[in-house]
């Protein structure tokens, strides 16, 4: 299907990946109605912003141990049933690419804690381009130049990166809800400082030495070499090679391998226009 090369579905102006089904409203409603439990935590992000990395870190912070089975409770593709949700040990750490107002109503009412992960849009688009080519049910076959236009025009899963980030920034600025921002690039620069901030945000008081161990154990090469015990995707989506494309390069600045000078300037222009009200600053190197 040329008009929809990423096989997306649409609801209220936002595009969703195949795992939302033909009518995303059904799944969105089920998610909205999830009964929150005390201590539930959400890790939210636009796709390819470093969610697996943060998930690993937060799992360790919450468990207070670096020896724990990694659970990846990625809500969006999950089968939303009481049985599945109740089987997750508390405190439950969920991950989602949805916007703030799409999270479970009871979780928002309870003012549960949310960590929002951000990464510069050039690296996000390149990471996403590699991902959609490999992902079992998407298998995008277009060239980078075409994909770049899809990304700029919000014709990708979860639609506009700019809108996603801005909507979360607005929500954080309102100050009505505990939302903590973590930048992928800041984690690369100084993971321990960011871990300390996350730890404090989660009301955990971990000593420096433990944070250092967490930083060490969640390094790219370590995570790449370990198997996830739980991933909610069907086998045809997360095939045996999934480690290769979930943990691809893990660096800042890989966008230079695909972006032309012109594309870089074009994205800078769009960023300037779309993010004129934003106080966020992204680093690209
Ligand atoms: P690249 O494709 O640029 O390598 P997400 O987890 O949100 O899907 O994001 C995936 C991106 O995070 C990939 O980027 C992946 O390599 C990177 N990543 C995953 N684990 C990482 C880690 N431990 N350290 C640094 N980057 C990591």
C-alpha cells in the first residue's frame, strides 16, 4: 500500500502501528480503563528515544538490585486483560508511547509517577528508519529520503515527534502531575547523575556506588548480550534477530550517516518553527 507504507491506522488525527488493530479506538479505550495500582510507574517516550535503556535502569532502581529479571511491560501492544495485568508484580513499571491524556484515567487521577524520555529528532528518525525496515509486520522497503519526508510530515507511528514532545512539555509545565524528563544524550554523558535524579524522583535513596553499578550493568554492550525474559510481541514481530535492531548502535550523532546537509537544515527549520514555544534544548553530537 503506497499511500500507507508503514501500515498505520488512524484515530483522532494520530497514526498508530499495526498492533493497535484496525480500529485503534478499541485498544485506546481499554488502556484508558486500566485500573491503576499503588506505585504504578509509567515510562513514556516517542519511539526510538532510548526506552529499553531507561526501562532496564528503572527496573534496577526499583528492585534495588542489579540482579533481576528484566521485564518489558510495553503496554501498547499488550493484550489488555485483568489476567495479564494482574500477573505483573507490583510496583508495575509500564512503558508506552502514548500521549499524557491517553494514559489510564485512574493512574492520572492517582497522580502516579511518569518518566518521559527524550532524544534529538535526527537520531530518532534514523533509528526509526532502521527499525521499520526490520520489524516483522512493517518491513518498510522505502529509501531514506522517502522515510525522512514521512517523519517530517508526521506520517509515522504515533505521528509527529514535535507534537509528542511539545504535548509532554506542556503537561510537565502545568506542574499538576509528577513528570520527570530524561534526555538520552544526557544519559550518554553522565548516566550516574541522571540515575541519581531518577532515583530521587522515584523517592528512592540509592547510594552513589549502587548508581554506578546500575550505570555499568545497563551499558549498551551488556544489554545487547542479554536476552529479555519477557517481550510482549508475537514471534513474527520480534524474531530471533530482534536484539540486533533494538540494540543497533546506541550512540549520539548516528544521524550523520544518512542525513544530507539539506535534510539537516530542513529539520532544523521545521524544529525552529514547530518548537518556537518550547524551552527544551536538544544536543546532536
Ligand atoms: P539506535 O537505533 O540509534 O542504535 P527504544 O528503546 O526507545 O526503542 O530506543 C532504541 C534506541 O536506543 C536504539 O538506538 C538503541 O540502540 C538505543 N539503546 C538501547 N539500549 C541502549 C543502551 N543501553 N545504551 C545506549 N543506547 C541504547
